[in-house]
């Protein structure tokens, strides 16, 4: 008798939907950074730590999504980082207070592509 393998709830979800979930979850980091008025007086260490968590979150999420769906390597980082892309395009005022946050989010954008490529290559090898 073959043992039944319990399947994950997220197993049947396509890569674009998982990427959208990551993009919406990244707004939780924004909530941690700013209150409803957007004028919270934050220390540089707090901004750096939350930005670092966001960078790691994007890179790890892109890695696992692209490991599962190697063909999604080109659009997964873009969808996951829509939060950063729209902030840059529309010049959201809450990001202009700290250049450190912009540098960290730029690094996160690049690391999400690196994570996606690494996940896709690992997914192709072990698939």
C-alpha cells in the first residue's frame, strides 16, 4: 500500500497568482513602516531592519515560486516587486525621507531577480 502524500494548499496555484500574493503581502511591510498619516518619526535602524526583511522576503519568495515554476522566471520578480515599481513611478512621498530605504529596495529588486534565476535553475535540475 502506497502512503498518501499530503498536498499543500498552494500547490495548484499558478505562478502569477503566487506572485500577486507576495505583492499584496509586501504591503504589510509598508504598514509596519508608516501609520495612517505617513508621518511616523522612525529611526534609521528601524527603517533598515524593515527594509532588510522586505528584501529577504522578496528574494526567498521569488526563489521558491521559480523553483516550482521555472518558466515564470521573467515575470515573477516583476509582479512581486510591483510595490517598489509603483512607488518609484508615482514618486510616493513616504519613500523620499530616507535614501537608505531606496538603496535597500533597489538591492531587493536585484536580489529578487537573482533568487528567481537561482530557483529556476534549481527547479530545472531537480524536476
